[in-house]
C-alpha cells in the first residue's frame, strides 16, 4: 500500500508486546496498537497481539479496504531503523512491535539508537519481560533474587553457576545440551530441578519438568524460544501452577454462532484456558418486506400492545434499528410491558435504558417464560394484544402458549436467519475428525446449520447445548449431548462445560488435552 507524504513529520513508537498473552499488554501499548495505521512487527510477536493492530481504525470509505498496514521488520537493525525513519519523515506515525521489552533486546536497542541520532521523535513503551512473566505463568515464584541470562550467545558460565537464587535462561532446544553440561561442570548438581517452558503465557504454553541430567532429552522436541528455569523453585511448581491447570486449558473449542454474537462466549472460554475457534453458521438479515415491522412500530406508538415479548438479542436489535429509521427512542415503549426469554436478551433491553417487567426466574426458554406469563384478564389488562418480533424460523411454542392464555398475538418477522458460508477446509476436517475437544450449541439453528455447512462433529468431541430445545435438535441429528446447564445462558453453558471437564479429569475418565498439531 502506497502512502501519501504528509507535511508534518510523524513519530516512531517502539512497543513491547510482552511474552505473548495479549492480556499482559500495558494499557498504553494496547491503545497504540489498536489505533495504529502502520506497524512493523517481528515474527515472534504473538498472533493475538498482531490481530489488535489497527482494529480501531476505520476502513477506507471509497475502497472498503483496511487502512492499517502491518509489515514484517526485515533486515539488520540499521536497515529496519532506516525504514522507520523514512516513514516518519514522510509524516506517518510508525509503530515498531517487538516481543518482550524493547530495551532488553540488543537488536532493538540498536534500532532505538539509530533513531535517537536523528531529529525524529520517538517513544519507548516497555513490555512485560518474559524472564519474570513466563515462570510466573508456569507456577514458579522467583522471589526477590534471580539471575537471567540468554544462553544463545556468549555466556560466563562460572558467574552464572555461582549466581544466587534461581536461574532463568532464554534458549532453544539446540542450546540445552551445552547449558546442562556447562552448569554441571561449573558446580551445579546433575539432579538440580529444571522446568522448560515453550510458548509461555499463551494458551499453547507447555511446561516440561526435568533435571540438568535430563534437560536435553526432555526439551529436544520443543520448537521455538524456550524459557528454562533452574533451581529449587521448580519443585513447588505443581502447587502453584495456576495457568496450565485450568479446566479447559489447551482445549480447542468450536463456537458456532452468528458472527457478532460469538465474542462473549469466546471471552468466557478464554478465562478457562480454552482456544475458541469461531465458525459463523448463521447470518442475520432484515426481513424481505419491511411492511410488517413498520406496522408493528406504528402500533407501539399508537398504544396497540400491552406486551412486547423479545426472544433474542437479534430481535431487540431489529426493533431498535427500526426505531432509528423513524426517529424514535425508548419513549415509544411508554405504557408497554416488556418480557424477555432470558437474561442475555434482558441485558440487551437494559442497554437501551429500559427495565423488562418479566424475565423467567427458572428455565431460560420460551417454555420458562410461558410458565410465568399471566393469562389475559379483561379487568386488569386494558389491551389484549402482544407483539412478538422474532426470527422467520422461530418455533410456534411461545405464540401458541400465549394464545392459550387468552392473548392476541402479532407474530412479526423482525429478522431472517440464513445459513452462513461453509468454513475453511481445514476447519471442516477438524470438525469431522475430532480436532475439536468440544462444541457449544446455543440454538437449534446452530446445530442444523453447522451440520449443513461442515458435517457432524466427531464422536470424541464433547457436545454442550444451551437448553432443552437445542439438545433435542442435537439428538435428532445423531449427536450425544454431554453438557446442558440449568440456566439457558451463555455464561452457565461455559461454566457447565468447565465443571464437566474438571469432573471427568478428577475421575480419571479424561486425559489431558491432546497434544495435536494446531495452526493458529
């Protein structure tokens, strides 16, 4: 992408991305990354960090293409610095993203030095150093005294072996044999405990316990940068290993939802250590004819309805979008009662400043709402009509139940759900062959559409369904339902899966997550 030269010079921001986990970015670093339009990154910067770059920058109004540009930082430090300086002198703010902390990496320090010799303005945003963060994520308390060294270069083994406290060494598998022999030769016992951590602080983190005598054999197959912790603190690791011991740690979990609804579930899964893969199965589109919704909105304004019943967040969104078209706001609901089938839908209503009158306290479903919905009373209810805005493929359970209670129903198509395009071939293969540890279904349509676009999940994949209707559909498609929460909500669904996994592992019925090859 060619960039036009600007009249005023830009600046260069050296951003430390930390050891890997995007959650460990400083607030300032995250703000800079999401607002960046031009960034140069190193290959060892975590993909989750790279994904943040330019995420808050709008696309080009004419072409629709992303404005943000991410380039690899290729060449020696002098060449990289020259690229940064050129872009800044052309008026562009440049973000230089590095793993760890910029001022603890010799090559990056050289880049900063080259920039400092010019008149270009620059900033350095420190990142959390991996030497302290990775052992912490692996369950090792380094204490106030530890020694850190990079054994990939020149090493003073005499001083290193004599250093007080634990050692934290940066290495690759090719350096382990020399490291072990040199430390033993300079006085450390062969049985000194060692922990080798690869992909530290990410959800692919793996820590292998060893001793100096077994170090090379234990870490020979580990690829990429390693953090090697040496000393007595390694012996306490099993008691303090909080990151890798989470219920769903390292699990790859399929999240088949509409694209704009997958975020909440994925965030909850991440807190349990899972790797969610979002596969859109449903696309939400406006109804083919707007006439029904326009009449419904007019009826709301004219006092035609006693109740509005929302069955999904999509229905709430569709009504408010129609309100916006007519220049209306929440005051249009004056005198109208609102019912929601579940807390997620109710929260969406509350986000517009309105408190629902009825949300089921028991089962979060259409049936649960019906169980608590009062029959029509011609004395206490001035109007006998209910507006039910929902999807074009919704079941008739709710409408029929309300009619049986004496209400007149305006059953309006607020939005259409259409099947999304099939996922990539790699994802389809993972679904069919058991590459996913679990799949979470949040509606009958997600079951039908996932099977339609990608096939049935493999028998070894755990199946979790949000409620009874979804579970019935899964069973109809030949799936075994392993998990179903008491409350039909995203939060309880994820928690139920985590509890199920913990219970199976405690019973010895579930092995640790498979160490399968995953490309992310």
